[in-house]
C-alpha cells in the first residue's frame, strides 16, 4: 500500500509542479521581497562610474541576456536580395506613398521570403518611420484592396476567418484599429510593417521552419529562440531601409505589441541603429520585472511558448530570483536612446507595475549618460504619460494597441525628432 502511495505521489509530482507554474499571482501582497541586480555594478562587484565603464558593463549585461534569455544568433552565411514588388504614389487619396518590398533570404538552395509594407508621407526623406511587426499579415493592417497577403503559415483565427493556417481575404483590414496609418502618415511619420511569421512561424517546430532553417549551426542551450529570430529579421529590414533613398535610416522607431514588444526591446538592444524603441504591453520577458512573479511568470511563458527563448531561460522557471539579470537591464541596454514603455490597466497578465518599475530602475543608466530617466518614481494616474528619455504610460482597458497609445508614441517621437505638432 505504502509503495502504491509513493508511486502515485511521484506520478502526480510533475503535474503538481507544472500546475504551480500556471497559477498566476495577482495579489500585490504576495509579491515576494526581492533584490534586483544593480545595473550599475559589474559582475565582479565593482561600481560603474563613467560612460566608459558603462560600455563594458553594457557588454556584460548584453551577453547575459543573449546566453540566458533570448539566445545567441549564429553567424549568417547567406545573402539577402530586395525587390520592390509594388509602388503606389497616391495611397489613401494621395496622403501617402506606398511600397511593398520583398526580401529574399537565401543560403544555397534554401530560401525564405519576407514582405515589407511601407507607407510614407509624400515628403518622406526625413520622416521618422515606425517599424513594427504585425501578427496576422500585412493585409490585416490596411483596407487597401491590393496589399499582398502572406503565403507563409499563419495561426488559425476565427475573427480573421483562418482555419487552414493560410491567410485569406476575410482578414483584410481586420487589424486596422491597431494601425491608424492615415493618422500616422498625416502627422509626418512613416510606417513599415512585416508579418512576423514570414521570419519565423510562431509555433514550436523544432526550428525547422522560418529563418532558422537557413542557418547551419548546431543547437545548444544558448541557441536563439523565435524572439531573437524576429529581432534579427528587424535588423535585416533596417539593412534594406539603409538602401532606400526615400527613407532616413537614422530615424527608425521600433514599435511592438506584446510578444512583439518583447521583440522590439531585444531588437533595440541588439542593434543600435534603431533610434527609438516602443514596448506596448510587452510583459514577461519584455519590460516587466521577472522577480515580481506577478501575472505571467518565466515558468509559465517557457511552458506555453517553449520556442520563444533559449533553453537556458528554462533554468529560471519558478526561480526568477536566481536570474543574473532582470528586465530593467533590458531597457538600460537601449540607453541613451529613448524608450517608451506602455501598460494597460486591465492587462494584469503583463504586470503593469512591473513594467513601470523597470523604467524606474533603468533610469540611473540614462542619468549616468547625461539623459533624463523616468521623471518620477511614483506610478502615474491613468492616461497621464511620464516622459524623460524613458517614457511610460498606463491607460484604461485591455491588452491591445489603441489610438491613444499611438497618439502618445507620436507625441513623444515628434518631440524627440523635432517635428512640427
Ligand atoms: C500571451 C503571452 C504573452 C504575450 C501575448 C501576446 O499569450 O502569454 O507573453 O506575448 O501572448 O503576444 O499577445
């Protein structure tokens, strides 16, 4: 009998510990007391005092994020060819000019194609451009009938009428509430968007599909996950932008929502050509402090999305306190460039307070570099943005990108790039 009980105990143990990962805490009183790694202290305990010191400390932090969180990008031995597949001089009744550019990634006989949809104001040469992935295809971001839809794998989605992992006409314009392109262009900004699944389809496929199949390296516990692959893809779009005479590559703003907000933070940290980074509701693995274990946790995200991060990240499932970094240091990697973090009041899964505190604890790096960090240590009221070189707002409502969010990002970017308001 005793043997049977022991046997049954060990049988259910993995289930119990798995279930533990799934129980989200939403009670502030149950947030553990924690000590964050000090962003301005070297791994060996000495203090970071000068800008030069920061360059070395930045490398330390970057390497930890690479090897323990997002994964290392292997050497790219292929090449990328860009082709303009369509151009329209008078999109939206003449407000914008539009381009679709195909990037063909090739390595030997292996190929992956990615479509970039670009809207620019007529007077475009100096326009800051929001570069942002979309979730379901370029055609979902606009009502224009001739924008191409992806032929790569897309997630099934009832709202978009997708049942066979293929995009179809029902999705056209289905995400326009998140893409106020006319307003964006009217304010003097451009938009460049790419369906993220063109770079890597978002399911656990053992890295056999998407861009990873074009790399030859063997995988280990530090190998890149999908977020690093999506970030790498953004840098390749940046390579294209550098060649486009209608665009100014020094004014590219990385913007991303949710998993793509995590992606934009890592892309901004990895590639200093991005002039500004916007993280919309990025939560766990993005802007939210992991040690708070509030809402989504490291264990939960690694269980639900085992392909997003490197395998080493799984060491911290239920053990966030052992992480050699926390997410305020991800924001600090973007310094001195501006970064905007936004939360939604009902999006507790993404831990708004943890997102706010990351901004607070990243601020000393901005200050060391002579920039203003977040101007307050007190969480602001709803819809009352705080803006230094780090900016933050929390708005009412759910996990989403709203016209209000865009308005805040454009106000912030207009100030930074000195656009007329
Ligand atoms: C959720 C995930 C979040 C966030 C979100 C999204 O399921 O738990 O981390 O990334 O998806 O991307 O919409």
